[in-house]
């Protein structure tokens, strides 16, 4: 019954991407801020979700609600211990033309495609700090660009470079303690010569006079609490070289995002969050000949709702019963830790420092073994209660 419920929820989220939308790709990390960790070699993960904003347009004659929604997915594959490939298409994007939504206006289906190559897991032995980097490209596959209420896009092949850093309070079992993540991304839009208003090719304000360059900064923290995790993020966009005057989104902006994650199983995580606008520069877009938004609308959405799911497709061992998979994973981690400790001793490290390191590793392992025993005992008690409940119940005829 539980597996059926998870499957139904997953199907709903996947189907909803056609009408709603999400933000970032999959892999390790928060809603926006990425972790410096890569997913393990041979692991394949699917992310799908939604992001949306709506506001009532207060026309006297015929008020209506304008929705801005986006749907996206991401496939992330672990290529090696330090290498990860991500393919992230935007499946649907409102263009906010005509009626302004998927029912009354035009939309991109699909929108643009992002491809990421991530190098991560760069850290010393038992170091709480992990570092990495990522190269990304945006391939223009959408029919329409320069979309109001969305980050700047010009229909050109963009390229970005991101620096990644993470700190983990538990340096041995990283997911067991709180963590802090920071990203700094330089994005080169490569938009010189692009026309942002295709319906008016003679408008000079629609053409970039220099290549638009953007700096994006992200800082986030994650706090585990059993099957639930909680996160808080700050993320901002700053133009080093602004897009042309006919670009809808040419102002600097910053958001605060809160997130909640539910992990009913090792192979799936549901997430939800909300963006809250902290800062937006004064609107400097020239709306002639560009269609202007309703008078009472902001230049950037003051909030956004976020829903999504991360689903591990490979390896299939993740679908085994929870207690067994935890035990197997912990056993592998313990063996690798002991091997690293012993190899360090074999290379000639002597004295009290090495003894303290081995003693600390042993204490951590003992503490985790105690937790594993408690988990197994809890699972056994749950199974016994289910058997007692099933044996004592009767059917209604």
C-alpha cells in the first residue's frame, strides 16, 4: 500500500510538470544551491517538479488571474567518483502572452535545454570541507525568449562556470548532520546580435550592444530531522554587463527560499518550498515597442511556490527493504573508512596524532553501529505490531 501511494504521488508530480514548473536540476544539493558532492558512480537520478506564481489582474471590466508557471526535469548520472553529468530540459514555460497562461496564451513546449558537467567530492581525509566546480551550457530550443517574470534569456547559446563549496558538520556520515553550501556562478549569455523583439526588427533597443554577463551567488543550509530535512537559501543575480533596454529582466534581484524535504524511502525524496523576494532593482525596461505588464504587477514575482521529487532510478539495490539497505550501505562506509585509516598507518604515520585519529574513527563507528542496532530494533517492533494488528482484525460482511 505504501509503495502504491508513493508511486501515485510521483506520477502526479511528473504529470504536473506539463502545467506547472520547477527551478533547478537534480543531483545533490538544495532547491537552488548545489552541493560540492557528486552522486555516486553508476547512480542515475531523475528530478521533476514545478514552480508557479499567480496574481489577479484588476481590470474593472473583466478581472482574471495571470499565472506564470514552468515545468522541468533533470537526469543526473554519476560517471565516476568525482564526475557527474546532468541533462536538464525545461519541459514547459509560460510566455505570458495573450491570456497570460497555458489555457489562454502561448507557451514554450519545450523551452531551453541545460547540460552540466560537474567535478566534485574534492576533499581531504575526514575533512568537513568539500569543493568542486561545474561547467554548464544553455541550448536555445524554445520558440520564444525574453519572457516577463523569468530570468533573462535571449535565445542564444549561453555558457556558465560555477564554483562549489560545502561544509558538513558530520565529516564521516555526511547526511547525518547539518550542512552549509555556497555557489558562485559566472554566466556568459553570448547574446550579441540577438533580437529581443522579433516582431519589430528595426527597434535598436532590442539588440545588445555588448555581451550580457551575469554573476549569481547562492548560499544555503540544510538541517536533517529524521525522515524530514529543512533548508534555507539566499540567492541573487547581478548583471556585470546589462542586457539591452528591451529586456524584461535586466534588474538585479535577490530571493530567500525555505524548503522542506520528505524521505519516505532511500530511493525517493519529495520537496516543497517557497521563494520570497528580498530585493529587486527599479524597473528600467523600455516598454515601447515591448508589451508592458499590467500596471499593478511587479517586475519580478514577489513569491513563487515550488514542488518536486527526486527519484533514484539506479542502482536497483535502493529499492530493497529499508533496514537491509541501511545496513549494507553503512557496512560499506565502515569498511572504506577502516581501509583508509589502516592505509594511512601503513605509510609510516607514527606517534600520538595517528593514535588519536584511529581512536576517533573507532568511536564514530561504534556510535553509528549503536544507531544501526536501534534502527533494526525499531523495524522489528513495527513488523511485530503489524502482525499483531493483522491477526486480530476481522472483515465486515
